[in-house]
C-alpha cells in the first residue's frame, strides 16, 4: 500500500523508527527532512509503525477529481442495433443556418438513471452515428459543444431518421453572460498586487487573455520523480487538460480588443500548480498537499481548489491549515453530487466552501445548462445548480452554471460545476484583498481570517437558504 506520513512533533525520529521496524518501508518522496513523506509499506509494517510511533499521521493515498459537471455513458443501451434489419441512428449537429458543427460531443441516454446509452462526436459533416436504433425515444440528450458554442439539452428526444440538433454560437457581446453579470462594476484592475494559485490541470501560458500567468510548477510526482526537468511543465495536461485554463480565466482573464471576455479580477497575478497527470484521471492527495505548500512558498495570497473527494484525509487538511497559518486563504468547490453533503476539502471548517448558482436567463433556452435549473429558486432569476452539494459547511455561493471562460489554444467556451463557482469567489476575494490595504498588511492567520470575514460580509443572500448558499453571493 501507499501512504503519506506527515511527520509531526517528533517527526525527525519517525523515519528512523520506520526503517528500524520494517525493512520493507520504501520512502518514495519527501517534502523535507521533517516533512510529509510518500512511502510504500506492507500492512504489517504499517501496524508496527503505528505502535512504535503513535504520533505519526499515516494517511492512505487517495485521489481527487475535478468538480466540472459532464454526464457520461456507463452502460450500452439494451437495444440491439446489430440485429438484422435494425438501423443505427445518425444525428446531425448544425448551426442556425444549417451548416454542420464539427467536434460536438453528443451523449444520448436511453436510461438516464442507469447512465445507459451511447455517445459520439460530430464529424466535418456534423453527423454522429449512435449504436441506438432509429426511432428510439431518448430519455435525455446532452450535447457539449466545441469551443465557441453553447451545448444542447432535451428530454424525450426522438431519434428519427433525419434528427437534427442545432447549436448556438456564444455571443461575447451578450450582456446576460453569468460571469459578466457577477463582476458588474468591478474595475479591470481588480486584484492588482494579489497572487492567486490555481491547483488544477495546468494553465495555457500562451492564451492571449492570460498574460498574467507568472509561472508555476508541475506537482505530479509520477511525472517529475525520474525527470526533475518536468517540474516546469505546468501547462495543460495532455488528457482532459482544459479545466485549469478555464478556472484561471474565471479568476483573472484580461480582455483584449479581439476577445471581450474578462475574469472577475483581471489585475491578479496567476500561478499554475498542475496536479492532474498527462495520462488523465484524478490527482493524489500527496501532489495536492505539495502544490498547496509550494503555492504558499511562492507568495500566493489565495489558493483555489476546484477539486474534491468523498472523504477527508489528514494530508490535505494539514496543508490547508498550514496555508491559513501563513496568511493564505483557501477556497474550494463544494462538490457536484446533486444535493449530497459537501465534498472534502470544502467541508473543512477553515476552508471556504462554494456552492454553484446560476441565472436562468444567462444562457440559451436550448443549451445543456437548462438541465441544471432546479430548486431552490431565489431572487432575480437565480437558482442553485441541480448538481451542487449543500449542507451547513457551505460558506458562499458563486456563479457555476453556463460560465464562459478561457480554453487552451486561445479559445473560449462554457463549463458548469462548483469548479466554476469556486474561482469566481476566489477572484472576488482577490478584489477585496487588493482594495483593503489594512488586511493586506496583516500577517499569518490574522490576514487569512480577516479576508475570510470580509468576504463573508460582502455576500448578499439570494433566498436559497443557509445550507444552500451560506452567507450568499459576494456582490
């Protein structure tokens, strides 16, 4: 098994004891001489170590996922399209003018509860072949558009022989875009002098709206252990790497004459700490812990964690606690489990947990975001995203439905999730900290506590209720 061992109090002697107790304890990596270590050891060695050194914290290696909402097929449909005489369905994705839209991801559910169905991407002709019989009525169909396009959502969709789905291009001039509405009246200098660490899947350093990314580090141990030069590889992960760039843009994208798309605090300096590997999959608690520590060392004032897991672990808890003691406020996504308890680390009492709200008039009436409209409803066309978790640990809510932000390759597009709400609040916190010289001048836990309290005080309730929105939406 693998376990992280934060060495506390008598930590310096812990490693020596471990080696004496069990020869099969293999130290894979160490943050510092007296700091946390990643080890491999047998269950017998772990038991002996716990008996010999009860002050040690031995934590299993666990993985965290991005808090973006995307529905996936888990089971193939029961309809047998391979049988003689049964025709497979073909959908065409196009724009309002009838032109094909390429690279749209179509997810077709014959049974949504069981996640059964099929999916595919549109080709140059806009067509998508599905292993579902023509004439089937889908329970739900979701389309996730390529960059620059809204998606699509419909219930009871008929897979007729000439079925067509039409997507709408994103109009950046539209005044109803959620992020633009949230940052109303904030100057483009918002966040000046503040450094925000993005612990995520990496940030595109060449994006024209992100010239304020000052660097970072690749914290994926499996990539850097044998090649320390890979530490500089903090750009987007090769697999599913769009998330971090989107999150970064929400915090601090700087608009240009060509792209009028601003983050909440364009004046910030951003730093990228990649914890999601090139191969895809989750980020380990060990890598996240190291990323938080590195962000603190690099002078970040605020850290955003658009990630979460089902259960608490001591490694990440300790890292966040240390960050707060060093004056760094940590803001985290509440999780996307559909009204289940707040995910970790957002559930920590000293971590700012953010749920995801939306405005029902901030996206097209046919877009995939429509499927996320749910109770409770609040003032001014607001609602809490259907996916968003809730509970007494919720501190604030932020825009997390239909959030248009930066994507790798100089592009932009929408995403949904508490992953989007968290950086919106992080950007607002950066604006407040930049504006409050007395708070910025504080040190240690006094600063992080004062900023947290100022952030809570800036929130306005929307009428969802305390367990859904905390103190409300910063405004």
